[in-house]
């Protein structure tokens, strides 16, 4: 009986040790995953808004870094230190048509990877809206007879992702968002630092 009890005790201890080791490995893997950040981010057009936002392009971002799954991680934007520009700003312009356009901080735009508008799309976040509302474009066109020459707005964007310490870490610095429009057409672009090329949406409006 004593020999059998010893065998059972040894077996139980072995199972407990294996379980503990697996738990530690799982926690370590989770910790390592939350400290990994994207090395590639590809922006793609995912349609436009409705109503006055029909001139705002919805960009859907695909992020990757080897085999890392970022689903559930939080992403947010913040103004870059570099100042934006507006080639068509004029005295008396609507307040939304800023002389130095910048990423808004109130409220702060936040996304969850594989959540929200891109729910179920692994390693995607979005949408990031780039563009001016149609009523604002119409107002500028009405105020500026030479708008046919074209207006270019440039905005600089920094991107952060949740890290391992309940904070967030910068993973892209100085993405360039541009909005160009004439009297008959609009072009909205997103140029992410981790992307290979400018991603643009051209349409008549």
C-alpha cells in the first residue's frame, strides 16, 4: 500500500509541476506578445461615409510582424510634432478648415484590433477616416473662386499601441495624411511610415 501511495503522490506532483510550467509559459507568451509591435502596416480603401461624410475615405489597416496576432490590442492616434499645412486657408474660413490642420485630441480616436468597424478581421484596425465633409468642401468652393487650382491639406499623425505596462508605445511616427480637392474632384491619401506606398482614394465630387 505504501509503495502505491508513493507512486500516486509522485504522479500528482508531476502533473502539478507540468501544469505550473505550462501556465508560466502561457503567461510569458502573452507578456511577450503584448510587447511586440507591428513592423508592417498596409492601408486599404474600405469605402466612404454617408451623408456629409460621403467625401471622407474609410481606411482599413492591416498590421503584421511575423506570426504575431494583435487581435484585442488597442491602437490610438496622436498629433505628430510636425505642423500641418493648408494651401487654401483664408481669413474668415470655417473653423474646421484649419490653417494648420492637426489630429484632434478631444476626443482621442481609439480602435481595437479586429474590433469595431473591422470586427472579425484578424490583425486589422479601422476605420481611419481621411477627408473633409462635403459641406465644408462646398463652403470653401463657394468662398474661393480659384479653388479649381486645387487645395492641399497635410496632416501628420503618430500611432500608438497598448504595451505591457498599462500604457501605450509609439509604433509609427509622422504618418502623412493628405486631402486634395478642386472644383470637381477629391483625393484622400494615407501614407503610413510602415507602408510601402501612398494609398489614395480618387473620386469626382
